């Protein structure tokens, strides 16, 4: 993930002044969010067939009026900037983790008992920071679903999987979640999140794992029709597609390369500079996708229930989100001169920081905006000096980081793996909650937990 368009533009580029934008410009963004929330609930078959067209409609609903009012040059610049510095790196990284992890197949006869399910959630939470939340989700969601095919109650398992493996488990390194990778590119040390987010992450994970085990144990005992024979023939535990573990190391290496190799060479496309290290990273990731596809047997992927729909769905919907989010981010970046000045006043800007406000505002906006650019906005509100933020303002940086990573679990759109896991689970017959139904789970379980996190770790007292 690269820096935001306004920070990436070269001299002479068209400029979007967020202080000149009214809140009406975020209507298309609200529209795509409401479409994601309501259509699957009201018209599920229509949504399944036409979600790409609906996403395109909202993207054009922003771009066409924007081009008329502000000029086609600025509209084109914003599209190119979003595509080259945010969307394409974002979707290429997700696709690489999706394809590589989808080529690893865990074999063996697992039965979804509370102990087995707890073990899978624990392992996924532990590895998410090191292979990315997307990679960990794609590696473990299918074995978890297969193990629970004969269970009557499965929704809670997938929901807690999203909480832990898709979000909170990715808090310890820049590889875990895109917001932390953005911080790494801005100068935050690689192991800074490990040192400063470890205790909040362990606190959340321990409570959620214990709560999950209690819930699953009660539901397991209520399932009188549980079969003794697992859904697949009994086979020894093993691993197929092991070459993908090496390719996963290649993904990690490509991401690290873009953070430590700075040749100072850029390619400019319509005023948008693309750094050579970022271009090299994306090309390497595309090559890894190709290698994984060629080197993994089709039969192994078939048995792993691999298909392209989840990444296609994420790609189309997040294309609209990344385009329509442009005015929202511009307004936030305008600070006290923008239409959301009251939010800026709440965090204190670069003055005396209100860490509770940083945690909750970063988190709540990350729940509905993409958490990576939201992190970057509040990182800049706090001064954007990585050395100062890692030192005197370490609590503030921790509040911003934890808010962005943890609260991505609040909605399906808070973090890309949430969508993928939901889509895969529904394809396997799990009746996942609607957008608002999922928020009932997250508000009931996560928000009280985050209140405790904020009071224990980010309170001014």
C-alpha cells in the first residue's frame, strides 16, 4: 500500500482542496455502503448477479458530477492517483495472499469440536501478523468450515474467526494489516507494533477465545444430531501445495523490499509518481500469483474449494469504495478547515493529543472507511513525524494503530478479509448474518471489549 494521492502528487498536479467540499460529496460513498448493507438482505439474488453494476453506478455517481464541477483533469488525476497508489497495490497484495494461501490444503479428519475449533482460531490468530490477515484467513477458513460441516450452529464460529484471524491477530507487524504497513512506509519501525500492541492484542484475544469456547461448548452440547464420522473420509493429517509456503515467503520478501529498498527512482503517470520499489513489489507479487497458479495442482485447488469469486467481489466493491472515498478523505485531511472540523477538534490535532478520541475516531471510521487510508489521515493529524510518534507520542500512535486494526472487525467492510471469509462461508452453506446482523454481533461483543481496551491502555488518567 502506498501513500495517499494528495501526498503522492508531483508539482503542478491538479489539487483537490478538501476545505472547499461539502458533505454532499460523500453521498455516493454512503450509497455504496448502504448498498452493501441492504441489498444482500432485501434482494440477495439481484445483488449476487449485479453487485458489480451497482458498484460502478456509485463510482460514476461521484465521478461524473465531480468532473463537471471541478473539471475532468482533476477527476482523471484522482482516479489515476487512487488506482496507482492505493487500489492496485491493495488488490494485488490481497490477490497474492488469496491465491497462494488458497493453494495450501490441509488434509486430515478434523471434527469441529469446541477444542478443535478453539485450536484453529488460536493458530490463526498467532500467524495472522506474520502471513497477513488475508493469508491466515485463506489458509484456515476452508479447513475450519470442513471440520464443522456436520455442525448445526456454525455462524458464531465464522464470526469469531473474522474477529480474531481477520483483524485482531494482525496487529503485531506491518505484514499483518495494511494500516501498519502504511505506518512502516512512513518510518515506523518494523517491530514497533510488536512491542506496543502486544499487550492490547493479547488482552483482546484471550477474552474472545475464552468467550468463543464457552459459547461453542454450550451450542455443541445442544446438537444431538452431531455425526461421529467427519464429512470427508478419514485420512492422515497432511499438507498439499507446500510450494506455496515458499511463495508466501516470497510475498513477505516483496513487501519488505518495498519498505527497505529506496533507489530514489520514480515513474510519473499523469502527475502521479510511482516509486520503483513499489512497482517492483507489485510485479513480483503478480509473478508469485502466476507461479502459484502453475505449480499448484488443479485437483488440490478443487478439493480446497478454491474459486475466484471472493477476490472478484472484493475487487469490484473496493474499486467503488476507493473512488467514492476520495472526498471523505480530502475533507478529513483539510482538518479544521474542512466540513468535519469537529472531529479534528476532538483529537486535538498536533497539540495536546486526546488518545481516547484518537482510538475511537480512528476505529469507528475504520469500521466504515477503508482502515488503511483512515490510519494515514490520523497519522498525519498527529504530526506525521514517525520518530516523534514512536517516542513521546507512543501512546497516541498505539491508539491510532489499535483503533485501525482492531475495529476493522466491526463491519464486513472494515477490512478486506471480512468480505472474503463471509463469501467463502456462504458458498459452503453457512447462513451468514446480513450487514446489520453482523453488526449486532460486533456491537454486542467487540464494543464493550474495546471500551476496556481504551480505558486500560489509552486513557489519559
